[in-house]
C-alpha cells in the first residue's frame, strides 16, 4: 500500500471518527432534550390539574368526581384521564373519544403511595408517554384517585429518525468528499517526493553521482529532504572517488615492489644465484621490497580499521617518556642526521600509548626522509595551560606551498618527491591526533626545513566511565 493511499485512509478514518462521534453526541443530546421537553409538558399539565382540583373539585354521591375544567387543560397532542383509588376510569378529555388509557399496575402502586411516576406504553404501535400523579383534596389531603396525562411520541421519534438519517447521510457524504480531497492533497503533497524518487532512480541507473536534485524553492520538509539527498550524493560521490583513487594508489604502490621482486627473481633464474655476491645483493633487494609491501599492507589495514571504528586503549600516558623512546629509536635510524632533544617538559595526557608512539615515529620517519645527511632534527615538548605541544623540526628540503594543504591525504606525494614511501605515514599520524581530540599543524619553507607540531589536550577524565575504551573513526579529507 502506497504512502498516498495510507494518508488518504488515515485522513478519512480520522474525519469519520470525528463526524460519527459528533453525530452520536448530537443525536443523544437532541433525544434527551425532546423527551425531557415532553416530560416537562406532561408534568406541568398534571400540576395544573392538581391546582384546579383543589379549587373546584367536589365529592358527589357514589364517590364520583366532577371536574368541569378537565377539557380546558387538554390540547391536540396532550390528553388527560382520571381514575379513582381502585384504578378504575372516572373521566377523560374529549380528544380520547372512546379510547381508554391503560393504567399500568406499577404506576397505580406508586400513586397509592403518594408518588408520581413516568411510563412509556405502545398503543396500536404508537409510543405513548404517560405521567401519573395522585390527586389529593381537602385540608387533610385525602387521596381520591390519580390523574394520567399522556402524549404521543410519534412526532418525537419521527424527528429523531429524520435527524439520524440526515447525520448518517451527511457523515457518509463528508467521508467520501474527504477521501477525494485527501487523495488529491496527498498526491499534490507527495508529488515532489515522486520527483525526488524518479531523479534518484535515474542517477542510480545511470551511475552518475555527479547529478543533483533541483534546488528547492522553499525550505520546508521537502526542501530539507532535497538538501539532505544532495548532501548524501555529494558524500557518496566523494567516497567513491576516494575509493577509486585508493585502488589506483594501492595498485601503483604495490606494482613497483612487485616489479622489482620479479626482476630480481629473473636475475636469479639467469644465474645470479651462482654468484654469492650477486645472490646476497639480490636477496637484500627482494627483502627490502617485501618489507616495503608489508608496511603498506599494515598501514592500509590500520586505516581500514580506523574507517570501521577502531577502539583505542585509552589511559594515562607520560608523553615525556614516549618522546625519549622515540628519540632513542630515531638515533638508530638517523643515517648521518643529527637527532637532538630540545625543550622537554613533563606532561601526562589521556590516550593510547602505542598509537601516540606510532604517531611520533611517523613524524620522525617523515623528517628523516626529507633531511639529508648532516642536517638536524629536533624533538621538543612544551606543556601549556590547556595543551601539550610536541614539535618535530627538521632542516630538510621543506614543503612547497602548493603541496602543504595535501600532505595529510592518503598516498599523496609531492611531484618533486623522489623519496621512497607509501604516502600513508602522515595520514595515519593525523588520524591518531584527531582520535585523541588533537591535531597536527605544519609550517615549512622550501630549502629551510619543516616544523610539525602535535597538539594534545591536557584534559584528564574524572570518572571510570570516561576511562573506558571508546570507538573513534578516522576523519578523512
């Protein structure tokens, strides 16, 4: 069932429920009012008759009651009948003719106890409303009989039937009209969504994520949906483009070591294995390329885990201790570069010690790649009021201004960069920094060197809940 149909049915059902409730309530109120009006008229005539009895009634022989004003109290719709204490007929108005109103025993018993009461009878299939009240005379209020005042309810029931018919017909007509109007309004309201659906299907079918939905004229719910879909298409396009570039970059990075390995294997087949010197050199080259491939695969695995939401093992970390470990390791890899320790404060942050160590190693490794022998790399640690700064400064070739905004992108390499590397080290370092609510900034001057600064907050959790591992994902450019 479509949304348009469901909306129409809901609107119609809701309106129908409201109209039916209103009709039932109106019918009940009208019925109560009409019946109550009849009862009041009957009661008023009975009270009026009682007053006349007190003034003009007199007892004659044989207990017969003479009521000269009885017919004056009647009307075309109201008739009166008088009975004695035994319930036998005494007198009646002329509009009854020869008809005698039945005197129900329950009314007779109530009148004998001095109480008035209502009752409804059916005479010749005509509903009759009766009101029977006892008749008292004299100062001693002697009970001499009862007066029965009645009125046909045929006109009342006819009015109620016509009202019920009108309300039923009106409700059905209103629901049909509401269904037609609701279907029209639902179609008009959902027409923009149909256009969005058609356009998106066309985009998906054509596999052209560069297409966009037309800009909305108003920023209502449909307009907001259009903007959201366009943003989603933009992100999907960027994601697929990133995946295409990633596949191409991975293929390119892995193709070079595989080519080198295959070439050296061919050398071994052609007889290099018989020469110990050539064999050693060839195996060394193969081993180096295999190490390079292993590093690329390990870095890609780390980035894929970051994209999927890696959980870091968070805890209190002494940054000065980690910096000293990285310094000692850098001296081993220096290869003629002077590694120095600059300013060093003591600082404790909340983070993953292994990942922070990897971040600093990546920064130092990057500096070693771009700093020639005889140059210098200085490691410094500063503790400010709210931040900890670790600075890795080198005296290498520097970074061109055009390349500076892209150095943290995956597999990015400057055009004039001839150094071997996967182009993933800085991307991983920036992800680790952001996962710790920090960042890496860089300043550089061509021919003078570069300065990378790691910023980490000094915030330390106060509760055990904050100290638990939290999944953090990589923010990609």
